C-alpha cells in the first residue's frame, strides 16, 4: 500500500493513490484540496456518502438544486433532483416511475456545474464507467476522488435506515463494478479506472467518521 505524508499531524493533502482503510493514517481529520478542482465522493448505495457530505458541508439534503457554499464551492447531489421532482409529482407517484427524470436532471446539473470555474463537489455511486469518463472529460481540470468503501451488509443497513432499498440484482451489479474500481488494500497503484484522476483516496467507515472538514485552498 502506498502511504502519504500527513500535513500538520492530522491534515492530509491527497496525492495520486492513497488507501486509509484500517491504518493508523486513517486518523486524518482534515482533507485539503486546491481551489477550482472537481471532487467526486463515491460509494455504493448506502455506503454513507450523503451522511458524510451533510456532516462536512452546510447542506441538509432537502435542497432542490445544487448548493453554493462560501468559497465558491458548488455541491451537486442526485438527491437534489429527486427532491425537485418529488415536489412536482407528489408522494403518490412511486420513485421508480420518475427515476429516469431524476437521472437526466442530475446529469444536466453536473454538466452545467463542470462548465463553471467554481470548485465542484459531486455525489455519485461511482460504479458507472461512462459517467466517470464523462466527468473526467467535461471537467477540463483536475478531478479528485474519495472512494467510501464499506462491506455490503453495512451498505444494506444504510439503505434500510433511509428506506431506500436497492433491488437485489441492481445492488449486486453495483457491488461487482465497485470491486473492479476499488482493489485490495495492499494494491500499490490505482486501478486503471481512476488512473486519470489527480488523486484517489480510499476510506472505510471508520476513517470517514474521523473526518471533520474538507477544505479547498
């Protein structure tokens, strides 16, 4: 496993490929990235991506559009598109019927955000290869990735907690794609799927829970 130097004891400036799963280096409290980059927070459904973003950024999860934060930071989450369509369609319309509209709206919001010069934070499962290629090409600037890796049982528990269960076949497809994306902890180099990224940081649930800030400076 390739290690990385800690900055000021508990701060980390991610570079290239770093894996903090189950290591002493997992006691990082602050992640620092340059301004103007694209940061993708990825994980299978239920991994805890939304929980992490809501804890580290002043967002509630009830927003219906991408959120501008101080420092010219724009947060884009598919939940925003889902909230918007649910507001229009009402609770009686099952999500499965308007899921394609949510995906298209989120894709449009993502592409619009990437055309701006702001720092962009994207929330995504990360298991769709075409989406990763699209973000990398459309960004035209450094793309950094945080991979939140949790066991399937924890991800399922997260889905149940939010009452957002993913169908068995679809969830297994996510898991297979995730295993190709996130290699064994002893891997010394990033997989080809993220080799074009400026940095890729792998966290487990414990390492993610220790984080108290993500800053752009």
